[in-house]
């Protein structure tokens, strides 16, 4: 063989014109954020298996599963020293990308929103504009208002968040290690079980312990601790006293100063660990108060109209109020039949004839939170606890 035998033959092809872009607005180009992953040890359809949670994962087991779910979303890493004023945003093959001196990164929705917020560009408006027009306005804002010393938080090669360089990298691995150590120093680690955890834009673990009581409706209640963390500049590291109800995996969550521990992602992690260890006894007492309050709440009768009026004052939407009443009726059905599941049609009938209590209402409220995003679900759990405290005051 000679040299020419190694050369691929030349062929002449006619290039087809590029296909017109199907991208209409800027909002269509942002990659979706991480999908929420939920784990619940309880199965509402199997009541006999929910009288306790001794077989629920240990803290270490739950943490390992949680981190594996995150790893499936993309390896976590940070790129620091990003100067937004010397960066630009473009659309590449239908994806929104940030071009920086440190590299080019596809943008997820959370990161795109945070960039817009930091450069005073209204994402809610820009996302509705034709991409070309929106990019012009956005890049002008980057050059005018962009700041240096930003950090991109990545999943694989995608930017999932933009934070300042002074933002402490309290990622979930670090946060889990801190909570693990705090539980061990409080002599609670061996008995700790995690019947519920979830991870998405916010990560949550609900931990409860050996002490268990039969609630006023015959279902098991445990005092516990709820831990939350946001890696994306969207939630502090926090701990709350909770009353955990095994049958439905719902929690009432204390958020008052006495019942909650919150720390921003700045400062010394060692000092934060010491603060959390010191706070744990108070958090447990706050959770215990919620469990004890359930017995009093069962004795307080409320009409459907009273429930709807109270929830309306709390600024719930009409859809949330309707769902809460339906779930409260579900509670009545469970209490009367000791069944952990009732079909929707039967729940609607019970909603018309049920004799409600304050306990049914707060459990209905937290049940609605199961189907909401992380932030709204947490808000409803906190609201349920505050309503219970207000009723018992």
C-alpha cells in the first residue's frame, strides 16, 4: 500500500439548509433542575407494617442512599472565581449556556434564575421573550451589573446554582457528616432511624428515636428531629423538633426560636456543629410538646366551616383548602375503621358527614404538603404545628 491508500476518498455532498430552530422562548432553553427523589419507609396501604419503624434505615444507611441518588444526577463540584461581568449567555443546540473565563457551562433553571437576580434582570419576564431578544437584554445586564468572585455549583458539567465565593460549601455530604456527628455526641445515633428522606433542590431527613406513643387516634407517634439543607443558596442548614406520625409519614414541624436551629452557609463548620449539639435537647423537647399536644387536639371539635375559615385566614389557596378537608375526612375514616387507606370517592363522602377535630385538621394540612414542592411542603408542616400550638394556647 502507498500513502494515497490511507487517504479517504473525497466525496462531494450538498449541505442541506439548517433546520429552523424550534426554540421559541428563553425559558425553554434552561435545563431542568434535579428531580426530587423521595424515600418513605411507611406504606399507607399496609397498616400492620406501620406500627413502628424499627426496620427503617439507620442514619448511615439513609445518608448513603441519599448521596447515591444525588450522584445519579451528576458528580458534584464547584468552579470558583467566576466573573459575571466578563461572561456571556448564549443558546447552544437548544440549551442555555454560560460562557466564562473558566469554561462554558449549560445552565439549569435554578442557576439561570440566580444569575438574573444578581444582575437585576427579571427572569419571570425574560423567559417569556423570544430567545434572541432576551439574550441581548440579559448580556447587557451581565456586563453592567455582573460581579466577580462568584461560584458555580455543578452537577456533571451543568451549572445547578450560582452563589458568592463567601458562601460556605455546606454541601449535603458535609451537612450529613455534621448531623451524624451531632447525633453521636448527643448519644442518639444508635437508636436513630430515618423513615423519610428526600433530595432535590432541598434535602430533608426526618429522624426519630426509640420513644414511641400510641396517638389519640390509635396510630403511632414519635418524637423526632427534622433536618433540612439547601446546597443551592436556597435554604439554610436547619434542624427542627417534629412530631412524626408513622402511618402516613407526615410531620408537624416546630419553627419557632425554641423549636428550631438554623444556620446560614457561612462561618466555621466546627462552631456550627457545637451549636447543633447544644440545640438538640431543646429541639427534642419541642417535638415532644407536639406529640403531647395531639391528645388535647383530638378533644377539640371543629366543623368543616370552621376548618375552611381558619385555613382561609392562613392564606391557603382554594385547592389547598379543599384537599385539606378531604385529607381530614380521610383521618376520620382511618380513626373509625383503623384502615390506612380510603379511596377518593369515599373520602369525598366522609368530608360531607365527618365529625372533625383539630387533630384531623392539622394532619390533613401536613398530608397536603406531601404533594407539594419541597419549600411549600415544609411551610405546610410548620403551619400545621403553629395552628396546633395556637389552638392549644
